[in-house]
């Protein structure tokens, strides 16, 4: 039955039921293309009795017979004639203020029909009854057209109803004043419109009254401290009282921003973005613009993703067109209005209450109610009451009643001041969470509680659009017979939770569910355990053990080198270079430690949503440093060890070249320091440039996600977009050094290993070369496969390189000193045996050995010189003196004998060892002398 009643009311109240009463006025020909609508007081008027009877009948009867009561009409006799009410307005839907003007127009039509209908039958004056004709003409928001149309209409107009905006109303007021006719305007409050025009009146409250309720309410009910205004010309007058009101209520005005008339989003967006900065961020923003400006300001706030704690509009709150334009963003906006449908009033002329008028208007206009509709009815009602109180139609009598009377209307009590303006206070309104408007101030009219601070856009999106808010929406739908939660709510009910102020979702279980997303994407999902692919603790311990093993070996061998530094086997290998080899190996293997450094993501994850924030992970600085520490330690460790091996081999090569040139040369460690410094400088230059230009940084890459896009697996690596060129340069540098070292080892391959160590240096370099060749493809394969595999391969390769170099260089020396127990004298005898064997082979064999001049008399180089060259190559010539025991320069057929005296200062233990070996040494010496005397043997 409710639906049937609604249909009946819509039929009786719809404009199509009175087509004959509204037509195009003949004056349209005079005004050119001006649209003029005329509404005549004929039998199409809505009967108040018919509406009452239809409602009563529909509520008591199930049959359609009761509807016949609704069509019962009484014909009114307007014996005084018809009075014309001229009404200039924006009638075209494309006109700037069509939305508000349409509200006024529909309210005028309803009021006029109500006044003309039986039993009232128009207005009474001088003992006669007069009907009203409503004539509306379009002026397209153009002041010039407003003036021209008003002048054209004036001769056939009895009373003027003003348009919307002061600029347009001023022209109509001017024409009415010149013609000595009454004008009542519902949409203008500027003083100049009514000043010195005693017959012009404004039903709209004074602009200074708009904020009189809102500012004290915010100061008393909230902790707001700062306030800022945005206004355009015209409505900006409503904001002019803000500084005074704010100061009186303890608020600080931080800005009064005037924008051009009809501001767009592009104009307002920079202003909104500026306010969103932390140093700005006003608590309250008051916007005094027309409806279009309100919509554009909300669009600017939405795009900047910022909203103040309270947003106040002077005009737009309550307008259905504004609500349709901004949707749920209208929620919690504060406005002011002189009227709401909850106001308990009875109109003195139309005899409507708010409760009766609201459904009638919405059914008739097809729009939501707004104060403009009540104000339109009040404008007609005030004029009717003034005429009937004056009991005359003369302008001076009616104007006097308007100036002095108080008129009960649907809008409230209308009372004009000395300037002809309505001096009434407004109500403070706020949209609720359901989109309905409630009165929040003054206390005696309150119908809702003030919400402060206003929820953020993210929270509102979460409530209305997200899976998180689906549960609440379903509950509301269940409580509303006509509501619907929507299919999305049903689908996402399992992801529902409670929307928080920051737009995230609070889940029922913090251990089993995790909040994901913000705003419209907020939802509760089952906790997903992400495999971070961290290096296993056991593998890290293995890496540390390898480093510790190499470090222990380096320290132990360094102590051993110092202990036996004066033994020939150690002297001939140069303790300084041995120490460098050990230092390089330790530095190289120390890179295993920073290899194990890792963390999660570069930025911290939100504890509820799991999304990355803009807050840096405090651990990432240390991991970034470790990322670059690895190439520094690897390259420098390699260069230190390599430079020692290279220097040793280069010294042999240098002596070899000198021997071929038949000159003696002595090379000290400082002579090769330049080469070592050059290699280290090159390495440091490459690494430093890498560090400055494209340093390696820790990055974690998601490698697998679930069906909801949540990360289920990720891998962390040290990465840099510009690292590849530096990796290539480092590879070329290392392999170039290795290849050149292999060449030097080949050239000096036939020098005795006691002094040359060529085969062991070569073995070391070859092992490094082979390990690096193997490492490159393996590292590429495991780079994104497994953190354990990637770490183990790198740690193993680094350790094997260090261990190989250490083993090949020190293994033979340990064997010689502690297994074969070769004495220094035996070493010297081996040198002499080597030289004489070279001498007997002749020049051709000398070339094979790579040392020319080791031949007999034909070579022209003495045995002592060759021996000195070899010993110099090993670096022992500074500590070993070879003295000729018997020289005979005239006898070239006899070999020259030399005695070798080793200058040592060994401890008592070494002395005892030598005494035990004396007899064996003498025998070896005698055999060697026999060889000298009989070179043909």
C-alpha cells in the first residue's frame, strides 16, 4: 500500500498532470530566444484536500475505488482577477546555476499551486480573491539579460520573485524599484541589492550570519587550533566574518585564499597540495564558493589525498546535486543551513509542515530536498501573508507589512531588518556515515553528534569499497529492508575486518590474519609465510670456519717464517714476500664474513598491511657497506698475494736477462716495491671509482607470489644498475695479471726450485686461474636460485684460492726443512752441482735453461758469476758470500775452486745440527772438488 500511495502522490504532483497550465508565453517573441514558462491558476492545481483524501483512502482500503476520492476537485472563483509573479532564473540545464535555480522553480510551482488550490483559492485582498500566475523566464546567468528581460516583463508583472545570485538579483531589484513594485529574493544577501530600495526584500539570511554557529561549535567541541578559508567572489562574503569570529573563539586564521570566480580543479589543486604539507595542515578549512566550486574543491582534496580535520562549506551541504557529484566523499562534511526537514514549523500560507512538504517535493521534483526548496516556498508564503495582512495590493502598504511583520513559513520565522534582509541564524549541519544530514548545533536543535576529526579518504574508501568493510556493509543491508550489500561484499566477507583511521584493516586475529592494502584495497588475508631465502646458520658457520682456518694458517706460517728466517730455504724465498702472500690470503678469505651479511627489504614493512613504507630499514646501511666490502677485500687480497708472487718471479726474470747480457746484478726488495705499488694503485682506483659511481646495494626481489599478489618467496642480493662495466674491468685486470704471471713462470721454469720456486708459483697461479674460470659460470647459474648455494660457492672459491696459494708456496719449504732436512751446506752444494752440470752441457743446453753464460771457457762467464746470478735471483746474495779459495788465471783448463762460507748466527740448536752434519758435508765437498778437477767425468 505504501508503494501505491507513492504512485498516487506522484501522479497528482507531477508536472505532466498540468501540462495545460504551463505554456510558452507570447512575450518570448519580444525577448528573442528567451525561454519563458507560464503557469496559470486553472483546474490543474493540486488540491490539498485531494492529497489528504488520497493518503487516507490508500491507507485504509485495498481497492482502487478509494482512488476516486483523490480526483475530487473544487473550482475556485478568483473574483479579483489574476496576479502575475515574474521570476527570472536559469532554466536551461547547461546554465551555471541551473541546479539551485531548479529547486527554487519547483518550490515556486508547488507553492503557487498550493495557494491557488481549493480551499484557499488564492490570496484575499480588499474583499476579493486573486489567483497567481507564475511566469519564469531564462536569463542564462547573464546580468544584462536579467535587466533586459525584467524591463520587458515589468508592464505585465505585479510582483517580482528574485533570481539566484546577487549580481542577477540587483538588476531585477533595480527594475522593481523604478516601477515601484515589490520584489522578494530568495538567493541574494549583498547589501547593495536592497539598499535605498524600500520595496526590495531578501529572504536569504545575511552573509555575516553563516559562520556564527559553526565557528563557536568547533572552538567549544573540538581541539581545533588553526583555520583557513578558500573563497570566490560572491559567496566569499560569507567568509569575511571569519577572522573576527575566529579571534573571538580562540582560533588562529592561517590563511584567507581568494580564487577566481568559478574555480576549477586545476586552480584549486596547488592550494590543496600546499595545505597538505606537514608545516601547513590546518585543522579546519572553510570553503565559500558556489556549488560548482564545492565539487571542484573536493576533487582537488581527493587528488592530493589529504583532508582537513573539519571541512566546512557555506552553501553546498544538503544539495542533492552536490551529493551526487562527490558521492561518499560528502560524508562528514560540515555546512550551515537556515532550515532542515527536522525543523518543527507550519507554513502560514501553504499550511505545510516539513514532514508533509519533503515527500511531496521529492516526488514532484524527482530530487532530494534542500533548504532552497523550503526557502522558495517561504518567499511566496511571505508575500501572500503580507498582502493579506495589508488587505491591499498597493506597494507601500504591502512593503510596510513586510518591513514590520514576522512571518511563519516553512523556512522558519522570516523577519526583515531595516535594509530589507532576513536577519536569522543558521543551523550547523553535518553529513553522517550514511550520507544523511543532521543538525549538530545549536544544542536545542541538535539531531546528531559532531564527528571530529573527519575520517580520512582512505578510511572512507575502506568502509565503502574495500573487502575489509564488506562485513559492516552486509550488517547495514540486513538491517535495512531495501538495502543491499552488493555481490562484492558477499564475495569478500571472508576478508572483512574493521577499517582504521589510516585506511588499513584491523583483523579479528593478529596471528592468523594479516592486513593487506589501504583504502579501497584494504582486506584481511590469512598470514602468508614468505620464504626470505636467508643463508642457513650452519652454512654461515661453515664460512666463518673456513675464514678462521685460513687466518690461523696465515698467522702460524707468519710465525714459522720469522722463526726460520735465517735458514737458506726461507732466505732464498724472501721472508718479506712470504709475509705478503700470507697477508693477501688472509685479506682474501676475510671477504667470507661480509658475504654472510643480509637483511629483509630496504624499507620497513607496515606492521598491519605488510606493504613497504617509506621508512628505511635501519639494518640496510650495514648490509650496503658489506656489499661493497666484498669486492674490496677480494680484489685487494688477490693483488697483495699476486704482487708478491709476481715480484718473486720478476726478480728471477730480471737476473736471467742480466746473466744473458754477461753482467752481474743485485736486486733488493725495494726494487720491486714500485711494481707492487702500481698494481695496488690500479686496484684501488678501480674499486674507488666503482664505490663512487655505482656502489653495490642490498636489494630484495620477489620471486614468487600467491593468487592475491602477496609475496611468498624472495631473494636478497647486492645489486647495482651500473656494476657490470666495473665487473668487466676487474675481471680483465685479474685475468691479465694471471696471464702475465704465467708467462714469467714459463720463462723462468728451468731455474732450480730451491731458489726460483717457479713450479710452485706457477702452480699457485694456475690454481687461481682455474678456480676463477670455474667460478664465473657457476655463480651466474646460482645467482637467483638459492642464497645458500650462492654463498657457499663464493665462500668456497675464495677459501680455495687462499688455501692453494698458501699451500703451494709454503708446502715445499715446510717439507724441505722438516722432512728432507736439507742443510744450508747441502743447498750450496746443490747450486754448485747445478752450475757445473750446466757448464758441461755447452752453450746449446745453456739456452734451454734460460741462463746464458753458464758454460765453461767458451761461455766467457765464470762459475762464480753464474752462481752469483742464481743466488741473486733468489734474493740471497746479500747474505751469502762466495769466496775463491784458489785462483789461477793462467790455467784455463783447470776449474777454479771456491769455498762457500755461510754467515749465519743460528741458535745453539742450529749449531748442534750442523755439527752432526759436518762429516757428511765434508764428503760432499770433496766429491764436488773432484768433479771440478775432472770436468769430463
